[in-house]
C-alpha cells in the first residue's frame, strides 16, 4: 500500500513513480519519493542512499541547487544535471541560460576551466593542409586571400606566382590541357603550336628540327642582334621561363604583330617589345621551346648563334617543335638587342629585322641555308614568281643594296644585292637563292593552299601572293637588291634583305624536299647578322647592309635592354647557323642571294632586291627610339630613319648587318638601353652595316627600317603594323584589295622612312624603279603609297588599344579578310592577327575596352598570363598607343594583365621615342592591316572544367553579396558566424499547459478499467461501475437460495427422518472398531489435527473414539500440530483424557521426531522434555488415531509417523477428505477410516449401541439439503443454458 | 450466563458470517477479522506455553539440559528473527536454509517411502484390468501437464505425441472428474457444517 499513489481524479492506485494514472490517464503529481532500484523501497528525495538496502539512489552527486551559477561570477558553461530516474520535466531554474536563449557570456568560455578549445588552438590542425595549395586552404582568421592577386599581370608576376605555387601545387595536366585546349582565335590557334590552329600541325618536327638547328637559319635571329652576349644577362631568367609551349602559344602569336609595341612613352625600363623582350619569354622562345609556329615558320632556327654564349638557356626538347631562329639563338637575341636597342624596338620587330648583316654574311658562307624557316619559304614567292625586279620597291632595295656594297666591308647591303640581282631575279635558276623556295614547302602546307601568306609577311614580301603560291617561283630579289652604298638610306636596300632571304633559291630549287626548317634556316642564315661567320650569301648581306653602324654604346645599351632570354632561348647552338636577320641586314647581299639550303650549304647570291626590302634595310632601326636622328644612316641610308624595331641599339661593332629598315638610331637606341645590358659583354653596334659578317658578336643596330618604324611614332603601332612602304607596297595583290594606308608618318629629318611596300610585292605592274640613292629610297619608302603599302603585319602591330574606333577595325577587317582569303597565304593570314583578334585576346591592344580580368575569369591565376612572351607584353602595351604617336600606355590600363602591361610599358617607352614619321608610317602600315577581329565573337569561350573553376581562388570568383550572418556572441560557439540558432523548442523550457478540453472517460472505458483492475489487483474495488440492478438481483437470488437451503435443513432436523434404516458399517468402520478393540489397554496416540471449522464432523468422531478407548482403558496421549487442535484436545481431555496435550511444531520434522520417540525412548519431543512416564508411554504407543481435516496433515502423519514406526493408524476425516484417505486405506497404510457424519452415525449405531438423535437429525437434514442442492443445480443449469443461448444474439446486436 | 453470552456471541458471529450471502459487507469483514485475530492470538499463546515456557523451565532446572546445549538452537532461532530486518536479513539465511533443507529432505523421503512406493506396490494384482486402467489414467493425468514439443522447419510448434494421440485429453477428463468428486465432498462438508451450526443454535437456544 505504501508503494502506491492514488490518482487525484479517479482515486485509483498507481505505482509509486508513475507520472500518469493507469486508469484515467490523469497526470500524477511528482512523486515525493524515489524508489530504490534494489529493493524498491520508497525513499525521500533528499536521500542519496536507500534507507532499506543502502543502494545508491542518485548517481550524480551535484544537487540541482549547486548548478545554479552564482550572481556576479562568470557563468560557466554547464549542462543541466538531473537524476537518472528523474523523468519529469526539467525545472526551469535548472536550465542554463545559454540553452534557453542560445546566448552565453563570453566569460563562460574560459579556457582555464576546461571548456571547449578555442579555434586558435585548433590552428595547428591546419598543418595538415600544408599539402594543399595555399589558395585552397581556408584561413578562418584571415579574410585575405591565400595569395594576393597581382595587381598587374605581368610576366614577372606570373613567374613569381609559378615559383610560389610550384611546390605547392602542380598544375594538373588537365589544367594545362584545358588551357591548351582552350578555344583560341583562329589567328592564335594557327600560330600556337599544338593548338587547334591551322598551322598547328605545320610545326616542324622537333626531332628533325633539333638536328637541323645547326643548319637552320633563324630569320629572327638573323634579324636580331649579332651579339648573343647581350642575352646573357637574361639567360637565367629566360631559363626559368618554363612555359609550356601550348600554354604560351596563344600569347606568342600575339607578339610580333602588335606594332603597338613600338609606341612607348612610359619610362618603364622594360623594352618596348615587352613581349619579345621579356627575358623569360625570350629565353624560352629563343631556346626553341615556345616559339609559335608562325615564328618558327618565319625564321630559320638560328639557335646556334644565340645559344653559343648562352648555355644557361634550355635547349628545346627533342620532341618540341623548334622555334624560329630568333628564339633559338641567344646570341642572336643579344645581338638583336644590342643592335636594335632592346628598349626601343619591340621584339617582334627585332625578330623581323636582322641586326647584323655581318652575321648574315658570316653565316651565309659557312652554313648551309637549310635553316631557312618555313615561314621564309612561305614568305617568299614560289618558284615561278615573276621577278620583282624593276619594281620601284625592289629598285629601292636594290639601290640600297648597291649602296651598301660600296662600303668597305661591302657586306652591309649584301643581303640586298646578289641574291636579288643574280639569282632571285632569275626565276628559273636553281642555283640562286630562291626566295620562294624558302617558303615553297610551307606554302604548300598551308591550309587552303600555299597561296596565302600572312599579311604581315605579305607586306614584307611580294604583294602578289598569288604568285607566290601559284607560280611557285623564286622571288625576284632584284627587287630587293639595293645598289646603293652601304651608307645609303635604307630605302636603297629595303628590298635587299628580302633578296637575301631568297637564299632558298640556291637550294630550294634543287631540293624541294627540304624541310621547312631547312628553308627557314637557310633563309635566316642568309639574313642572319649575328652569326660569327660572315654571311657569304648575298641574301644575308642585304640585311647587314640594312643595318646601321650603331655606336658601341648605343649598341650596348640597346642590347642590354633586349632580354637576353629572348634570344637565349634559341637553342641553336650552331655557331654557323645563319641569322636570317643578319643575312637580311648587312650588305652581304650575296649571302642572301646565294643563301643555300641545308643541302647546299651555300647561300646563294641574290642580286636584286625590291626596293622595299632595301628600304627595310638594316634591322637595326630605331623604331622605338626616341629620336631617329640618333640613328646613323646605314649604308642604305635609311638606317637612321628607320625605327629601331628591335631596339637593339648599337652593338659597337659598327657593322651594320641589318638593312636600314631594320636599323635604328644608335643614339636613340643607346639612350633607351636599359641597365640590363651588360656592357662588358654587349658590344655596341656601331653600324649595322659595318659589322663584318663574321662578327657574330657585333650586332648591327639601328636598322634603318626599324628606325623608320620607330619614327612612325605611336601611330605606327596603333593596331596594325605600319610596315614601310616597301612592305606595304608589296602587300598589294591588287590595289583594290589592299588595306587602307595608315596615316602618313612624319618623316624624320634624317631617318629614312621605311617602305615596306613592295617588300613582297611582285606585281610587275606596280613595280617601281628602285631608287638608287638613299634619298630616293627614302622617298620611295615614305612615298604616298606608304600608307597603302604598309604591310598588314606591320599595320597590325601598330593597331593599339587606343585605336578604339571601330572603323579601323572594321574596314581593315574586311580588307584584311579579303586579303587573307584571297591573296595572302593562309599561313600568313592566320599568322597575322587582326585587330579584332588582338582586341579580343589582348584587351587594350585593339583599343577596345575589354576586361582582361573577365577574359581570364575562368582561368586560374596561375595560368593567367602564362607563357606570355615578351612580345606580347609589348603588344599589350602597344595597344594603348594613341594615334598621336605618343605612347598611350597608362598605369590605369584596365583589364590588362601585369605581364602584358609591363611589355606595354616597354613598348610604349620605346615607341615614345620614335620619330613621328616613323610612327606615322607604322601606323599607316598598321592601318592597312585587317582589323582585329574579336575572336570572342567567333570563338566560344573556353570550356573550363568545373573542377578548375572550383579551384579558382575566392579572390578570383565573383563576389556575391551574401548576407552577413550574425556573430555568435555567447555560448560555446561565440565568435563564429553562421551558427544555427537554437530552436525555441529546445531553448525554452517546456511548460505544461492544461488541455483546454477536460479529460473525459466514457462508461466503456470505465468498465474496461474496472476489469483491468480486477485482474491486476487482489482487492475488489470498493466502487463498482456496474449497474445496481444486476447487483441486487444476484443478492436476492443468493438469499433466496440460502433460505431455501436452511429450510431444507430445518426440515430435516425437525422433519421426519427420511432414513428409515441406518446403513450397515463399512469395512473401514469395522476396521476401526477392530483396531481399537485390539489396542485395548495400550497407549493410544490421538492427534487432533483439525480446526474449529472441521469440528462439526470431527468432534463427534473424536468423542466416539475416545469413549471407546476409555471403555477399553487405553491410555490416551493427545498431540496436535495446530494450536486450535490443542484447544479441541483440551475440550476432550477434560472429559476423556487426563493430561495435557502436546504441541508438536514443524509439521513433518516434528512428526519425524515423534516417530523416532515412538520407536525409541526419547526424553524430549520437539523441545518437550518428557517425564519418565510419558517417555514410557510414548514408547508403548500401539495405535495412532489421527483426526484431521487437512490433507497435508493426513499425508504427513501417514508418511512420517505410520510408515517409519510401522504402527497402525486410524484416521477420522471429514467426508470431503475421504477420497484423499481412500488410497492409503487401500494400500494398507491406514487400517481404518471414519469419514464424515454418516460414518459417525453408523459407527455409533453399530458399535456403541447408542443413537444420537442429534446425529440422525443432522444426517436427515443433510440428506434433504443434498437433495435440494441437486435439484437447484439441475434447474440452474437448465436456466443458464437457456440464457447462454440467448446472450450471443444480444452480443451480436450490441456489436453491430 | 456465560454459556448464554457465548451462545449469543457465537450466534451473532455466525450470522455475521452468513451475511456474506448479500455480498461483501463490513459485518462479514468484522467477523472474519475477529476470527483471524483470535486464531492468531491463540496460536501465539500456545506457542509460548508449549514451547518457550518449557524450555525456559528446563534451563532453569538445574537437572535440566545445559545452556550450552541450547545456544546453537537459540542462536539459530535468533538469526531467524533477523529476517525481518532488511539490513540483517542475510543473517537468517542460514537458519532458513537449514530448515528448508531438512524439511525438503524429510518431505521427499516421506513422499517416496510413504506414498509413492507403497502406492505403486499396492496395486491390486487380482484385477489387472483395473490396475491397467488405473495406470493408464494416471499416466494420462501426468501427460496432461507435459507441454514439451518441438518446432518443425516452418517454425511451427508441434505438440508432443501424447497430446496428438489424445492421452492428454484423457488425463484432462480424469482431472475434471476428480475435481468434481472433490467438489461434491467439499459441498457435503459445508452442508454438514451449516446443519451442525443450525442445530447447535437451535438446541442450545431451545435448551
């Protein structure tokens, strides 16, 4: 009862600890006690141990009161504690505040108290992220990006980034592939080796090219300075330029065409031709690794020339396509720098123009001309091209060339002489250097036929490109042959260099199976001016003739500005490889003319060169120099006026190997030479044409043609390469198809305007008499047709970003498109980027405001600006050249990577110093170039893989405005943003609410609960749910029945005796009588083993038996195991048995002890010490009479006493116990049995001769009662059956 | 008078008991409680007078047993009393164990020697058919209380064979008959008790 709790609603008892009533479901008040888990004892709640068994009641030791934080003290972070058994709701006071509100004082996060470690402590875990690149590691505390994005995308920045991430992250190949596989503009793709361009497959075999490096002439190297030592400084930096060819191809292609490089107003020390002059790029490019195809094809691989003194640069791999010679020869690069002035002349121009005609001469003699690049062959007209002799351009070049021949060295303008005169002109001659042969094969390989040349090369070469492809004739280098003295204006020899280029006639005609490398090599060799060996071929002489005689200082300065790496990368270590530029430059036109292929090994002489070639003159043109006046007049007479395209300055040797048009103002170049030039190694180039051909160290600087270009000013490089008139004139397949001429360039006083018109123009109709005098050449170059004769490639170079007008882009684009499609060789057309193309890939270059950042949005930062060659940098800068001729490069050039801006700056610096007229000329040339097409309109954006985009640093990703998450101020997560707020369900304590609807219990539920209670509890519930009628009916029935029964009894007692005769005694009764009679005079043990309940039947039996025993004088020993039996015994004792009955406890054990005493004399029985008499009496007991009303007692006496003692036993049992005693009677264990009142009556009547009327009356009443009961049972059964049959119907009705 | 008072009280108590026919009522509960109480009290008195007093007297008698003889039984008895204390109940476990062990042994011995064996050997060989029937009925009765079975492959419980052949059902019938006979006997006894009481009261009151 104490472990139950009454329900306040229904007052039903529930187990202690219950929360809800099992009857009605009412919520019970919290129990005030705790049940012990061991002994289930209820204990007060303030107990820790059970009061009963001592078991621990509460596991936790801290009471609830102790968990409350003290006021004033910093609240600690704690969790509410409660007893394990406590399943009730938490007290609101025990719930900490932070759980309620989610806030917690910061002081609660005291580390000293062993709270959760702070995030700073977890910082060491970040060490595990060391393997990850910095930009992938999320720095929680630093909002700064893992790496600071470069403000300016420059090559140096890119290199630094590469170095920084070199160890951390290796660009997966996929990125490289992705970058390489990015869809590039056509003009880029064609150029980029390995890209999907047209010329991608045209790159010469790397293995073969490597083998032919010794023999291949890099036209660019020939154009470049003769002193490769100029490139030593930047050799290392160049070596570090590890740019995949594929990645840089698209950038490389941009380089040489961006004439905007020439416009330089910035004071940036970087050379104008930033892209080309970048040491790193140059080195790689020159090393032959990264040269784009267009450059490879353009010039022979004069790697040997430049790499001789630059062992630091990396030779190209065997499988890598070699770059053109200019990039393969460190020597050439150095020479170019020195000769042309590195700062003033963009690299691309440096590449174009020979720096040392001397080297051209030198190389032409010793080396075969098989190094002629494909591009040179492509540039040159095929065999059969009608000679351009007689054309004004050629004549001018011829004149210049001739003039160059008058020099002492007689090698300046060689490149304009013999080859053009003697051999090139004769188309059918196989011995002469077939300029076209140089390009023969490449031309055929060009997609779309070998009919089209690149625009810029077309400008350089014969304008009748169709002749180049169709006729397949050698270029009549007579056009290029300059007859003037070496010091004549460049215009005289403007065509000579090309004539010298036609060294392929010597060998190409004989062996058309030569590879493009051979052709290029031979061509470049002819034009090389940096080779040590003199260029014997007249094809190389013209370039040398074109070259100025730069001062040594200027040459040194300019050479220093040139990134040595630009030329260091040239891996052609063959010293004998001819620099095509050198061949072009110096007056060793014989080299050009006789520039042989690799097989022949002997350059052939070209006698005649177009005027435009002569006008081109020395590559040592101070194009980007500040003042063309500083340029010394090359033998061709145009060196002073030619812009120093290559910025090579004065090599110091004084041998002008480059044509005038390639020559530059030495003074200006020297002024622009940066400090990078190693004056110890860099030898100033006094005069381009004065440099002996075999003097590879001398770099002819100040080519007149370059100077002229330089003097063009900004306009010259406003997006289109403003090629000299000679070149521009040549780029006229038809007059109508030529692009619009650029703006007229103010002719410098002393500079010889460069006329590129007719450079490759073989239109006989338009042939002009080659001026013989420098002045004539000058005029010829700076003629009215300059504008329209400006080669496209030059015009494109000058087309800068400042030229944002769409007209220029649109108009030339159409023309250019036409040119590209119809006239120019495809390889040239592809090589020449349009302004749009430039504008698209290089924002700002075309004057369009494009967001470079967006362009490179999807490209990882590491790849942005990757492999950007120096010349691209120049191009980038050049794009901002304004039309005014001033470099418009500003620091605020938007969206241009730093690596490009650096180049732009260089170019702008260089261009800023050029002569206005040159600038104008260049601009005019550039105007003619087809507009730059925006490849973005044509190309689909590169599909950057998602995984690359995912790797994009956060800084590069567009910042999306995200709502700032609130800062967690309290709690264990304080200081963290973005914490999910605690749900109010958890924070706020649950408050019990009273249900609005009261709990109701239906009658059926009550009935069910009553039945359940009856099943669970022993006690009948006091209150019953059952109806009163049913209960009253049952009570009445029972009362009636009882009264009837009593009536029957009374009737039997007072009625007549139904038993007329007493039945005869049974055998059992007889045995009783006989047993008692047999034990007469012997002690008899009589056991009163019954209670007063059985006294009605057993007491009469006891009286009969005791009376009989008394009559027999048998001592009677009364025993009992019941306390009430003792009382019964005492009632009989007084009458029949003297003595005190014994009480025998422990039931079976006591009886067993009694049995022992019956067999053996014992002094005590169950603690009763027996007297001596009793001891004897017990030992003499001969009969046991057991009067019991219980079965167990009967069985115990039989089993424990009768059987061990083997004494006869008589039992007196009620009538109900008769079936239990009958087996024992049958087995003989009991000798006699008197069962119930009938046997007593019979026994009394039979053996006592007494008739107790009372017993008879009771027996009569018993009979009547039994009859009544029988009848009642029958009637009741019948009625119950009828009721049961009727109740299923009712139940079904109720269920339905 | 005393007899009359006793008679009247007896009569009243008897009527109180017979009031249960109408249902459970407090009078009936009163009579029941009085009966239980008086019985318990009388038993206690007998225990004291029949057990403790003689022992006490024996110990006091010089010629009686020595105290040392009674130390062990008295100690065991006292330990048995400690069963009422939760913390010390464990001390009475020995006494309880002794008593239960001895009693179980005696009971088992008596059952075997006093009931089982004699009953088995007392089978009447003169009427073998009857003996056989008795044996079978006995086995059937015992089989009724055996539920040992097994499960087949389909996880279905299969009854033992004696249940499947009806032996258990025969035993159930035997049990039903036996319980019926016992109930009849109890009913007769109850009638006798009722008759005796009524006669007593009538006789005493009449006298």
